[in-house]
């Protein structure tokens, strides 16, 4: 069993950031994947490698 990894995320709608936060995922996400954020669904647009972690750019679907 793989350990969950922490990601920062930006949730965007129509080009504007509408939420930021942190999420733990067991499987590494890739562009095009769909994630659940509470009751909302989001598409992964990009996965950015940052110093000290990774950031997901998400688009509300």
C-alpha cells in the first residue's frame, strides 16, 4: 500500500482562482484526471513541482 502524498491546490473557474487548499492523494494525479473536493468535481489541468512539494491546478467541472 502506497503512502498518501500531500498536494497544494488552486481551484479555478473561468480563469479565476476560487479556492486554495491541501489534499492528500494515494495515487499521483495527472492532467485530465478528475478529483472530488467535497461535493465538487474538478479536473486536473496541471501538476507543478515546487520546492518543498507539488501544486495541482484544478478546473471546476
